[in-house]
């Protein structure tokens, strides 16, 4: 029986997720921590997603189902699930991932006892389409450091995946940010903004299982360069469908959003200076991509001059 004010809200944005959606919902309902609500935001799916969601919502009052009239893009749909939430703590869940039963319980325990932690995430395993573990993922960044610029650098400069975004987050801190940005790497920028508000804490147990399959966004928009970066030009359309066919400069947009981040919280002069030093390091590492944006823009204008 759901309590009047659930302490945890779980946002589950989905588009055409019939293959794995039921498994994801079952892993949420199977949590040992039961004082939660699950908000599903369906981005106008055309498969059996709606049917699956309505069946679960009818069977369990903790499930709240909302369907968009048209596809908003991933970022607005992610943010809608947060806007509809009411819990003290919030987490996003992917429709094709699963969680161990103790995921929420262990994360709540950390946030309840460590007031300087703003986001708690567990160890992560990669699974295939059949749910078999194929890789134990290791995070490299020092996001638990007491040193604020070091946390910022850990997220800005690491080559880690952004799996921390599926951790449990303090709602009041997340509400201070602009949420998931509608641009490529919007999740990474959001993590950088969260880390300036407090430490991240990693639970060493592997309690999150992220699925790698051919239909996921990272596979569809996979880039071709030697670093394996996504194709951020196409990825931008996935984050925000209203940008399809428009000129985008994804790498300059990333730099701009990262540069704004240290000014969105109260920092002393030294910490702000160190954050901008790390931004300069990011620019040095990514200068080829920034130049690539300029070349892309030139080709765009040549193709659209008539």
C-alpha cells in the first residue's frame, strides 16, 4: 500500500520499449525498499509500450502512467518524469535496464546518513539482450572527493559512461539545476552541475544492470572516431526532436554549458578559478571536435544558401 508521501520517486521515461520494459518495471516493484512511486512518461510509443504500462498501473497504485501526445525527445521526457515526482529522493530508470532488489534501500541509507552526499550510485554491470552479464563496469572519476574542483574535473575530463545519472539524487538539489539538457551529453553536464553541490557516493556492490543492445541510443548514434564518441550531431535530435534538421554545434554547446556550470553555484574565487582551469583542459583535449563543428557549420550554410 503506497504511503501518502513516498520518500523515493523513480522516473521511467520510455519510447517503444516493449522488449525490456516489463523486466525493468518488475525490478522496480521488487525493491526491498517499498516507500516509492514510479512515474512512467511514455514518449508517444507506437509499439505495445502503452498496453504494458497501463496494465502495471492498473495493478499497482505506485505506478503512475503518463503518455505524451507526440515524441518530445529524450531530454524533455526525462525531465517530465521529474516534474511529476513528489519524493524527497529521485532516480531515473531506463526502460531496458534492471536493478538488484536492494538498490534503492542501500542508496536511501547513504543519503539519510551522509548529508554532504547529493547522489548515490552502485557498482554497475553491463548485460546483453538476454540479461547475461558481459562486463563489470568500473568508474574512474573521484566524484567522492571533498575537493570541489577535483569532483568537477573528474566528471568533465573522464571518459566514463554517465551511468551515475541512474543513481539516487536529492530532489531539492536536482531541482536547483536545469535538469537534463536537450543537447548531446546533456546527462554529463547535469552530473557536473550536481557534483558542485556535493559529493557522489559509490556503493561497491553491483546493483545496476545496464543493457547493451542494438536498439539503444548509444548503438544507433555510435560515432566512428577512434575514441568511440557518439555522433553528437544525430544524438542531439534524440535528446530534443525539435532540433531535427537544424544547425547544431554540439561540441561548442557542451563547452558553453560546462562553462556556465561554475557560475550556477556559490563558489569562492579559488574554486572557481580551478574549475575554469579544468575547462581549459577540456577545450585543449577537444579542440579537433570544436574545429569540426565550425567545418560542419560551413558545409551547412553552403548546402542551405539557396
